């Protein structure tokens, strides 16, 4: 039985249509590999926000799903459990205890406390300042507010105690669980001092209820946070981890080039592109642009394994982490270079 020309053309169009649909859907699947990234609403995650808005993830064929957490430790937990693929978090005692069990690897660095950057402040309440708490050397004998025991703020307190040669146990550490709680306690005079995020405490300082005694970056620079992935994720999808880190480095380069640029007098250079970037960061962090501007931190993907080892040693001395935790076992140096930056 013969086939009419009309029937042939109709069937040909159908075949072409099916081929086109198959090609299109295959391409979309490849271009939209979903990735769950755990992070905090902090400016230290700015490279990810910029990469998301500028289409860097899409250019690598990644559909980035940013999942926000209220604290650092749950990010590490979610990485191990498989609830997220990659985590951007801070170094804490709880993090080291979890990573020490073998299910988690540090694959890159994030925020750093660095000279000239006002990321974390030491502040005194007005009451305590008027009563004699004028410098960091005056901290012994006073109450000091932080978010949690074993937090990055707790470690920064330990560093300044070591630098100024006073026993960290000579201050009364008061964990208040959140940055807003710390700010409220300082404003109300319930605390003598605190280590806290500059962006959160700046309104209290502006009102005259707190006085800045210094900044962690100027006193004791250190590597504050990291990018983590579970060992299972690295083994099953190493190429995806590499793609994410490539996107992250690209965003970090943009951030440093524009927002961390300084003039001959050491002042930050303001620009239209910088204002646009801050608007993006403000959108994700839900913090005002002017608050973000004063609290920018250095973000560097490079690792500092020597500094991580120093952190672990301090937490061990405080008996906050297990004695068998080893920096070399929780770091995967195959993804990014190891470049020491913190002082020995």
C-alpha cells in the first residue's frame, strides 16, 4: 500500500517535533543540575549572592538552591545527613567534633578576620565603660557576652586573652544564643562587654549605649569560616563540587575587586558597581546597605591549614573537642591551594 505525500510530510513533521522536544529537555536537564547550598544570612556569603544574581551558577549548568540556616553548626549537620550538598559555615567547637567523626571535609576557606576590616567588634556597655572598662586589657573580672560557648566569638576571646596574657577564665563568659540578644544585653547594661558582629551592634554604638574597644581583625587575624562537603558527596560527585568552588571563586574575585578596593589613604573606594553589589547583598542578608558597608570582611577561598591546626589546639586545651581530632584528617587540600595567612 502506498503512502501519500501528505501523510509522509505529516509523519516527518511529527518525528522532527519529537526529536526537538527530546533535545530540548535533555539540554535543560544538563543545564539545571540542582545543588543545595547551606549558608547564613551574612555578608561573608556575598560571593554566592553575587554569583546567583549574575548567572554564574547557570553558566556552569547548576540550579543553585540557597538554603538559609540560623546558626553555623546545623549547616555542618545538614552536610553530613545529606540535606544539603555544600555548606558555608564557621569554625566552632561543635563543627570540629562533628568533622572529627570522618563524615565531613573542609574544601575551601571563606571569611577571615583581617587588619583594617571591622567584621567583629569588641564593645563595652556605657555603664561598664564609665566604670573603668576602657581597653581590652581591662576585660579580666568583667562579663563578656557571646552567642554560644565554643563559637567563633568564643575563640576570638581566647585569642585576645592569649595575646594580652590574661587567663580567659578570668572573664565571665555569657552565652546569649543570638546576635540580637547580645546587642540587647549591651544596650540594657546587663553585660560589661561583648564580642559581636559589627553590623548588628552598630545601632547600639550609634545610640551611645556601647563603645567600641577594637576589632578582632586588627588584634588577632584568623581564618573564620570554611566551605564543607560530606565525604559521600565528594566521592559521588566530585566534579559538581569543583564547579561550585569555581563559581564561588569567581564571585569572591568580584567581591574583592570592587567592595574591598581602597585608595592611597586606605579608605574604601565607593562606586556604582559597589553600590549595586551591596544592594544584592542587602537583599539576601536583610541588612541595611550602610550597616553592610562598615562590616565587610575579607573572603578568601584559599585554605590555611596551619591556622585550622591552631584552632583545634586551642579548643582541645579548653576541653571543648575530642583529643583525637586532627586537622590533616578533616581537610581536603585537592580543591583549593593551601596558603597560610594567619600569624603564627
